[in-house]
């Protein structure tokens, strides 16, 4: 999974644009967006992080790869462990 922080993503139109851009480079990718946290989570099938970031940039946004996506989920109150624990 690749996780990007996209601070200039502010509305539903932004979400749709980013999702469309990601799917243009990886049609089978699963894209999850947390607008409140400004996070885009992608499970790619073909594209690597650089290609995904490039697609988001081409759509007009400024993605920053989150090096440890588990820390992002923990900060967002998400499940991080295999059973939903925080470890």
C-alpha cells in the first residue's frame, strides 16, 4: 500500500480528480481517500509510488509519500495491528 498526504486536496471534486488520475496509470488500483486527514491510500496493481505521485501531481496536486503508512493510520485513529490493536 502506498499512502500520500495531499494537503491541497480540499473537496469532493479533488477526491474525484485524484482517484481518476490514479486509475489512469493503474486501472486496477484500489483508492481510498480520507479527506479530513488529507490522506490518499492506494493499493496498486501495476504502478509504483513514483508513477502514482506523478499522476497526482499531473492532476494539479502536491502529494507527499508517507514513509510509514501505519503511523498515519495510528494518528488518524485507524486500525494498525492485525487484529485492530495499535501495535
